[in-house]
C-alpha cells in the first residue's frame, strides 16, 4: 500500500491522471501490518478493454489515443514505470459537450507495482511491451497511432 500511495502522489505531481486520493496509511498493530488506501471513484470512466467493446468515431478514437500517449510519455519522462500496464488498468473518459471538439481524460490504476527507473527508456520499454501484450482488442492501426504519438511526445 505504501508503494501504491507514493506512486499515486508522484503520478499526480507529474500530471498523470490517477484517482483522487482520499486517505492512505499503513501501521503496525500488535505485530501485524495494516493498511488502508481509499480513492474517489472514477465516475464516467471506462477501461481500455471496455472502450474497444463499442464502436467510436474517428475523432473520439484519435482523441483517446493522443491523450493516452501523452499520459504514458509524462509518466515515463518522469522515470516512473507502471509495472502492470494492462488495458484493464487504463481508464478513459471522453468529454464532448456543447459542440466543441472532444477531449479525453486518462487515469491509471493499480499502481502497487510502480517504481522509479534510472532511465526513461527502461520504464518505457517495459510498460509499452506489456501494454502491447495486454491491449485487448485494440486494432493494430490504433496501436501504431498510439506508438507514433507516444514517440513524438517523448521527444518533446
């Protein structure tokens, strides 16, 4: 829990979307470790697996992939590795009200395996390989667009 708590705090500082932390603490009571981590619900979000269960417009897909690439690049440029980068841990919310172009929010969950890496490349290599293996029903063209946008975001 302490590792996950530290990761939530660090990711938030980097501008990487995570659920809002309500409470987190660890204590040793009568020789036993006890831990509690409470976050706000991600209301209106769906995970990446659920995203690909439905059809989406080209604009919504592009928006989501661009936002995801940006979040992953910020995390990796901060030398953080998610450590369990599966589609079920990537959450998406599309905002497209009042006729303006759509925008996407991305939030990452299950950060208990997250850790700092010495180099951006190490964090990137591990997470992106893992996401590729566990990206569910993501079409290859979407994966290619994600990688192209992600690579460009890393270079900035």
